[in-house]
C-alpha cells in the first residue's frame, strides 16, 4: 500500500518509515524541516510541507494516491505553560493542522487515517491497580494544553467516518534516540548518583519503539480498526526504581537507590517547583491494552527487559 507518514524525521516517524519500507510498502515521508536522513530506498518519496500547515490546500497534492496516512507530526509535549499564546501554538500544530490534513485526505479518498495521540488525555496519572482502558473516560479538562489539543484532534477525526480513523493513544515510547523524560531517566541511571527512589513503589506503562511501529502498522491494516480508539503498550508495567536498575545494569553501571518517604519526597519536589516532574517519574500511569490487542490479534514482539537492553546497547557511547 502507499503510505503517507507525517513527522517522518521524528523519533517514531523515522523508525516507522524504515519499517514500512522493509514490509514492501511505498512511503511518502513528510517533514517540515528536511528530508528523512540515512534512507535511500526504492519506494521512498520525500516531501517537505511548511510547519503549521493549517490550510488543507497545502496538503492536497501530498495526499494524492495515498491509501493510509500515519499522522505523527505536531507540537511535542513540553512544559506546563498554559498561557493563551502557548495554547494557540499547540492547537494550531496539533488540532488545526490535523483538521487541514484530514480535509485534504477526504478529498483524496484516503482509505484510513491513523492518528498518533497520547494517554495523557486520561489525565496525569492512574489509581494504583486501576489501569486506563480504551473506554475509560478522558479527563474533563486534561492537565495541559498538549493533551487538550490532542483530544480536540481525536474528536474531529472520529467524526470523519469516511477516513476510517484510528486513534492510537500511546504511553511513553522508548528506544535509541529517545528524548524527554526517558532520556532524563537514562542519564540518571548512568550517572552513579545516589537517587532517593528506593521507596517509590509505583507502576507505569511503556512501549518500546519496535513494538510501537508494529502496532501502528497493524492498526492501519486491520479491517476492524476503523473508527476505534486503541491503546498500546509492552504489557509489562514497571516501577521507576526497577526501570532505573534495568537501565543501569544494561549500561554496565550500578544503581545507587536509597529510600525516602514518598510524601516527603513529593513535598520537596513541590517546594522546588518540580511537582510535574515528580509525578512523571514516581506517579502511577497504567494502561490496559487487552481489548486493542485482541481486536488486532497483536502481541508485543519484544518484552520490557529486551526492549531496555536493545535501547541501552544502541545508546552506548551516546
């Protein structure tokens, strides 16, 4: 099939493009900055579209002859600023651009539109032992403008039934080249610094990059996925302290963890203005993708331990 991948130079996008090409698909790789690097393959077409392309006319030629769209481009999650100026930027890049692309896709008669969203639409965390599912209610007011803009895009796309929209809500995706909170965790695990996390017994869901793109591919191909909201993960939730130990071990380091009461640690982070960072490291956030996996007849190819080992092996020397 002929696929359109937006955000093709991003962390997930670049891996997805390679996976689709290896599977024998034609790929039109779209990015606003530069053509996708390090790939010279038959069946690959590089296209550049201006960042924040919110006019459907700009997408019409890009969507021609495309069967499936994987829409990954947008404004990444960053910070907690919710000012009107920041809000307008997030809604422009994550909602208005998605709407423009969908309108062009409808005119081009694209068969399926796979939209990569985020589990943060459920809120900032889950209750211990109660994982979010596909039909769990989203947060009345998601905690930041990133989640709000993603949710608005989801709602618009799900109204476009002719596109057979598939919304895939992802937890944190990890692998070589990852940025953000996982990159911070890798640095901490490798630093050898004593970390006050031994007393934190939380659970968080993750998905490694090979599993992630394999799931997206399955969501694009399965006839029953159209019009659905799907969840994906490695299906092995883990405590932050144990994840640090795994990363340290695979990196040839020793994890130095010591206990501090979680309430005291939370208070200290609050005083330092690090409450959001504390929740992302030490809070619970579990998803249960059992229904999505059953629908797609999909299971993770790589377990958590294998995914962490691959990430650390590829990141050595970085």
